[in-house]
């Protein structure tokens, strides 16, 4: 081998007109003589040296969706270019009283707004698009997604007053969008909402595959099967890293096809003969609604859709042609009393037992259009999200108390997941054959289980990264590692306020919820420093004053003694005075009741 051959290096990956140019892999051959063995060793050494040429570094920065369910958002950065993949929300935990939704912290993106080339979206679920409008208010950049997803995003932008102010671009699967020195290729996947895609991110360091939320369904309702061929093609050419969803990583086997739910509906419609049918499901599950409509047509029933999010999604799906509805099948909710009960199917929200959802209000006899009776046959076509089990159970109990027959997942196959189970996750790894593996979309236990699967599939432990939000994962095509941290976390949305509810406000809300509030009111004449009114004590959420008169009177006397022992200077300094009253009353209340209510002194100047 001459010196020219030894110094020869492969051409770096280049993006030209969205086409990736890479050196093809050498075919492995069987060698039979010693000379050939030497040649093979030299070839392998040269090949290894070629593959390990460092390239322009690429950064992967998750800002949500790791060690949590929802709030999915990832930033990809290379040189002076950056783009965002998904921008979702999550719903508040029990320790966030009063909070409506939770979105990612956009501080890093805002700080680098001049680098952002756009946002790409995998699908139209809230945990992937719910935070987008809030981001676009701060950083107005183009958005790229499939047709249905763009339609759902338009609805979000209308609610936030941004419609017409943002560039929305429809991208078909197998098409590629340029993002500066990177390019994003859309790849068809199956999920519980149509038009879902994964992404192949072509970078100078190599190809990064991001699956989005996916499952492998060979008999999807719309007939559009996941593009396994493209994932395999990418794998044969060389995938640098695979970022694969982990929601169902603990479940063995395969996820059932959505068509099994349609078969269950057919049997249940027969069983419900003579009764009104009410079905609760996720508003975004358009395939599920299509199967309900198909059964309604077969059994001669009219369909009414209600619940705000359900109506919005269905209108968009019908308008864009993703829902095939015969003419005059759907009736207004106001018209249901014009038909016999056995000729009606109601499709509603509330499958998670949400307190203000339509199904919950029906269960509590608080719905102004629908009253539950023994002539109702109710199907809850969803699995409770972890943490929602008790809410769903409460709704089921209340519906049954009204005499209705209730069917849920444990009884029939009325729900299948939209996420891949272990065998499908392993299939994705085997097709893409990545050098590095990053599990995404799940709590730590999901990410860890998915990492174990990758280890079983032959990916070295040192090439598997369980990351945290805010980690800056950098790769040059040879190595990968966490190199730094950026601001990341959660932003709480309460009404019209975005980010104005922080840890201190949450702490106060929890304090109020746990122990209540005591307000001390006194009036002081400023010039003489004399107390002219009070102290009066007002209790909210602590004790019922009329039944605790002795405690309140003793507390007032304590406060009077505290004030009388204050010096002239302390009486002039109101902050000091408030602190003395708060400390004295807090100690007394805890001694008498073992409670620690929030104490709020108010001094009124007269």
C-alpha cells in the first residue's frame, strides 16, 4: 500500500440540494489465504481510520420529554444553525394547584433566536404541539409539519391571536426540509393520530433518526403503513444516532392493531341494542372516531359529537378529508331528543376522568344536555394515564350508580395503545443499526428499560445515553457525550399568565391548601403610634371561628400583649411589627392545634 493510499480519507458528509453524499460501506468477504488475511487487516485498519474522521460537531439539546411524560421538545444545533423538533405541553401534577398547563422553558431558544431556522413537528398531539403558540409569541419562525398537524396547529394559533402571523408549511413524508447546514427528512410512522412522522436529521456529523411517537401497525385504518423500508435504507447507509420513544418500553410483545378496536365496537353495538350508546375517547384519536362512525352507519344510528376539543379536532379532520362521514349522519347535540335513544351514538371527551370534561359532568348529573339513565350503554375507549386511575374509577362508579352499563378496557378490547412495545422498539433498532442510542419520551424507568433493550441488541453500553432535560449532547461523528448544560425546566401557565407562577407562589398555594390562612388586622394612628382598632382575626380554611371562640379570643389577647411590649422604635417600623405578630401567633397556634396556617398581618394607618 503506497503513501497516497495511506493518507487517503473519505469525503465528509455533505448536504447538497437535500441529498446526502456518503462513502458506501465495503462488502464483507470470506478470506482463505494468509496474504488475503493481511490485506483484510490492513483494509479494516484503514476503514476504521476513515470512519473515525472528526466532523463538524452537532449538539442535541432536549428541553422536555425526558424523565417525564409530555412537554416534548428537542433542539438540534450545528455551527450557527439551530432548529426545534416538537414543542408540547404537559398537564399539572397534584403539587401544582391552580396551574392550567406546563410548557418547556424557552430561555435557551430566546437567547439564540437569531440561529433558529424553524420548528418541525412529528404529529398533532398536545404533548407535541401544545406549547408551540407560546414559543411562537417569543420566537416567530417557520413551522413545518404534515397536513393534519398543520390544521390542528392553525386552531392553536387562532386561540392565541397568531393566525396569519406565522409561516406554516405542509411537508409530505419522504420530503426534506433544509435547516441551514442540516436537513430534516420526514418519514411516515403509525400512531394514534393520522399524519404522524419520524425524522431523519441529516447533519455534517452523520444521520440522526428521531422516531417521534410510533407503533408498527400492518393494518392501519387509513391504509398507510409505517415506512420501515426507509428506516432500513438509512440503517444500511449508516445511522449515527437513534432517538427512539420509550412510552411502552416496559411492555413485552407487539402493540395491537387499531382494527381490533373496530371489531370490539361491532360486538358492543350489537350488545347495546335498544340502548343509547355513549363513547368517551381521546379527541385526537381520529381513527377511533372513524371506526365508531362506521359502526353507527352499520347499525343505523345518528352520531352527536360534543366536548370542545372533540368538536374542534373533528371539524378539522372532516374539513381536511381525514374523517369519512356520510351526509346527514352527524346531528347537533341539541337535536338528540328528536330521536329515539336506541338510534343515537354520543362521542365525547372525558376518558381520563377530567373534572370539567363532558363525561364527568354527565356522571355527576351536572350536564345540561345529557342525563344518564339505565337505558345508557357507556364505553370508555382509553387507558387511564398514570395518575388518572382514581379519577376514571370515580366516574365509572358514578355512571354505574345511575344504572348505566359501563364498558372499559379491562372488560373488552376497546382501546389499543399508539406506542410501540418491546418487539417493535427492537425492530427499529435492528433496522437503523445506530452507533449511538438515546431513549426519549418517558419517565426514567421507561428510558432505563429501553436502554436495556438496546444493550440486548448489541449497542455498547458506553454508546447509550440516558439524558436529562437541559443536557447538551455533542457528537462529531466519532464520539458522543454530555458536554454542558443549558437553562431548562418548566414554565407554568395559569390563565393568561405565562411564567408568573413560580416555586414561591406554588409553595404559598400548597400552604394555603394544607393549613389555611389567618389574617391579622390592626389600625394604628401614625403620629402617636397608638392602636386605635383591633387586632381582629379573620380565619379562612383554618378553623370555623364561631366554634373556636376561645382560641380566637386567646389569640387576640396574645397579640395585644405582644404589641404592648414593643418599643416606640419597633412601633414605628411596621415590617418589624408584622414579624413580631406573625412569630408570636404562629408559635401559639402550633402549640394549641399542631397546625401551621399562613399568617398575614395587615396594618392600617389612620
